[in-house]
C-alpha cells in the first residue's frame, strides 16, 4: 500500500519482523566494526559487567532499522532523513536473543516552504524475547506528500 506523509497519523504503530542474533553474527560484526573486548573476547566479556559476549549497540541499531524499513510501510513516503534523535542502548543483546522492533509515528509535519514534502518522526523501540526494551531511537524521515 502506498503511503504518503498525509496518510500517517500520530500514534500509528507498525510492528517489524523480528531478528535473532547468533554469537557468530555478533563476532563477525564486532570484528569488522566495533572490536571491543565485550563483543569479541569471550573470556574478557565473561569477567565484565555483562557476564559474557554482547552485541554492539550499532549492530542492534542497524538490524532494528533494517527490519523497520523491510516492513515497506515507508517505501513510498521516504526521501531519506537527516538523522536520528535520542538513541539509547537500554539493555545488552546476547547471543540467541530475538529482537522485535515497533515503530510509532510521533510527529507529522508538512513543510511550510516545500509543499510536496514534510517530516515524519518515528519512535522505534526494540524488545527482546523477554519483553525487555533493549534499544530506542527516533528516526527523522523526510517524506513525500500526496501528489496534487
């Protein structure tokens, strides 16, 4: 279904497909992008505050965002975006955790200077299989309005 900026209402919610992270996926990502001992060294991580290997928050963010985009809810409206606000890594993501992201529209603002577009603000919250919130962030998305 095609959705334009005008088709979104504050409070609309869209669940994204879940994803499960294996230890191998966590290690592969961390070795390439975030090689901190808590992500790549099982012995060091076991002695640390999390009691074992945890996923990089950036890996969780990337996968959560990907799953939100794969809902295709934002396929028509999206013109990209200038950034994210209020990114928080709230709880560790461990090997075997399954994360479900919920996207909620928190702001819809038509542009005053460019009538063909506007801004969507989307609160994304990721929860593990125990319903613990592990990540939260606000996507700022430039969006197309319905053609005249």
